[in-house]
């Protein structure tokens, strides 16, 4: 190789770059809280305790410490540790356990606090609102002083009753005890406990005990038991105005309903036992199923249900319309609704008629007018008009999948307008196949949505599309059409749809979704939904008397 070739080859080889040495970072001029702890080797609690004791100077660079101050603290670390200790302060329960382990006494957290109140301990710090105690101070507590504190607490526990157990100690109800305690100014002692001596003084006050007894309030069935009569007999006493409740309380009977419960005073019941017009021997001797001897004292109670039904019939006759009434057990009220046709009264007129009725006006707050159930009936009738609506149902590859079957039924006649499988373009999920039974093999020769959609749009055009869970079927068709680049037209507009499932819940007076109960095939579910729609054109709970036209 010539000299020139050697030079050329050397020039072709890139020269290695010289690695730059990183510039050393300048040492920090000051340290933050975490850095200063690492620098000095102190724990956070030791730093806090040393600062409180004046052994550590405050921050001299704003909220930070200079290196010089940090070095001074680090040099005095052993001195600081000797002053503040090597164990972090502990809470009340652990402090009691430490004292109990050392002394063999039954120490509790309250005893530690009592030592502090006596000046034998000082709070070493706080965790939120709870005091912390120094371990060395705990180890130095005098055993005799601690024993006296424990004995005093145990004596108080033996001579007192907790606020929870105090009513049972006296044999009273909680509300009775709380009222007496407030009226008498009864004071709580240590650990929120009442002295037994104070409670015994209440129990020894015969006039007070008797007053508590006669003022006790009982519910109807309890009052009947107290009088040793049947609940039916008790109702006659109330109906005859011989007995009236002293107050009412509210009782929750379901998630959506509270009822007002009358309460009767024991003293009033005892006075009734001396009533000269009641043959108590005859009342006590009556056998189950026999009429009550007290029925002659009471006026016959008005049957509200019979009055409501009769008024409904009269309202229907007066206006020549169909009027519905049913009792809503969940709301605890009667509901009234009617046909909205020519000649029908307005809501205001119906409310005025109830207010003018000699009996119903007393119950007008318990009678709902123009309800969701009535609206569901009118809606179902409107949907069953010719050319008004169709019922649509789909089966899919999965909960968030694509169409495998679609069917449409005329909401007026029940005629099947469309019933076809649809090739989904993907596999059917096992969970969905378990529900509807449609397999991938059955869908192999099915038409795609592009072929089915024109007919689907044709049979639903210009009509309300009903579905049992309309949001689900609307979303399936929109998702499938969007994936395949198709225009769902009016089926893509949710306002075109209406949900049969929600209307059914209104009709049946429930606050939950009810299963359709079909066979999980599109046409079968459409036919089941059609039968449901037909049933919804009348009240789900027909009263015994109803005007019909």
C-alpha cells in the first residue's frame, strides 16, 4: 500500500471524540427539612423534640438551614439524642400497654390521661387531636401513684353506669330516661358515665317512677295487649272517641314510604279501664271471630275505597268517559286518571270535584290526579292506533356487539313486518349465544345489514319505533350501521324511538325495570311486547267499580 493510500485510509476513519467530563455540581448552600434530617442523622420526632428543648436552632435561611448550622447540629447529635431519647412518643393505648407490661396493673388510656392531669406526665407531642407520651417519662412513673389511679378508675366503673346502659339500669326507655335526665339536670361523670347513686335516687322517687310509667306511649297493638283485648276491639274504642292518641311518630315501612303511627298514653288506657259504659268482662270473654261487644259504642268507619270507586263511576257517568282508580301500595295513596277526549274534565276540574266531595276532601292529599300510570295507559292506546307505531327487537353478538337478528311487528295489528337474521361480520360471543341460541354457522349465509337496512327503514318509516329498552336497540343499529358505513336514517334519531320497558314500570306502579319474559328471539320478543302493549291499554289493577264507555 502506497503512502498516499495509507493517508487516505487514515482520513476515512473518524476520530474518536474526547468525552467531556461533567462539571461538578456546587455544594448546596442550605438544606431543606428532609435534607437536614439526613445530614444530621436525626429522626423527625427527635428534631422536633430537640427544637422544643432549645437544643436545635431555628432555620436561618428562610425555611431552610445553612450548612454551617446543619454541621453544628450533626456534631451535637449524641448530646441531642441523649436529651430526647431513642424512642418516639407513643399514643395513649400503647402508653397504657407499656405501663401495664412494666407494672402488671390493668392500665387503660384514661389512666395515662389521669396521670397527666395530676402532673405526673407531660404531653410530648400531638398526632392530630390525640396526645403523645414520652417513653422515658412513662418508664419513670411511680408504681404506687399509678396503682392509686387505676384503683380509683376501677372503683368509679363499679359505682357508675354508661350512658348506653343507664335506661336499662332503671328499666326505662331511652327517650324516657333522656327526658328525665334533662329535666333533673343529671350530670355525667368521668368517661361519660352516670353515678349509680344518682340513678338510684331517681329509682327511689316513687312519684317520678309512677309518672314515667303512666306517660309511657304505646302503639296500637301494644295498647290492645295492655288492655288484654283484640286489635279489632281496640279500633272500636278509637272510633267511638273514647280514646285518642297523644302524639304520632313516623315509621319507615319501605324504601319509598313512611307512615304516621299513633301513640297512646298508658295513663289514658288505665282511665279507660274504669269507664262505666264498658263491660270489660264481656270484652275479655269474646272469642276470635266473634263480633266485638264494643261495636255498639263506635260509629261505623267509612270505607274510603268504596267511596273512591263510587265517585270514579259517577265522574265517568257525568262526562261519558272512562275513569280509572287504583291504590298505589308503595306510595300509600289512591291514584285517579281518565280518558283525555272531548268532554273530559281538566286536571283542575277533577281536583275541584275531589275538594268539593263531602268525604273525599278530607283525603285529597292522599289522592293523586293525572299520574304516570294513567299516562302509560293513554300512551299505550295512542301507540295502538293504525299506522302509529311498530315494535322492534334485536339479537346481538354481545352486550356491546352487532346485529345477528332483527324483527318488526305492527303495534296495531300484531302483523310481522320483518323477521330476518343479519350477518354480523364478527363472531357471536359465547354469553350471547347461550342467551339466544344463534350460532356462527346459522349466520354464514345470512344477508348483511346493507341488504336488510332498506326494508327495515321502509317498515318503520313515519312511525314511532317501540322497543323493550329502546336505548339498547337504537345503539345496536347505530353502531352496526356506522361500522359498515351505512346511514341509519330515522332509526339513528333517538326521538323516533320510545321505550316500552319504562312505560310498563309506570303502568304497574313499580320503580324498577321488569324483564320482558320473551324467548330471546327477535320475533318472539316482539310478539310478547305486543301482548304487553295490548294489556297496557287498561289499568293493571282494575277497581271493583269503574265507568266504561
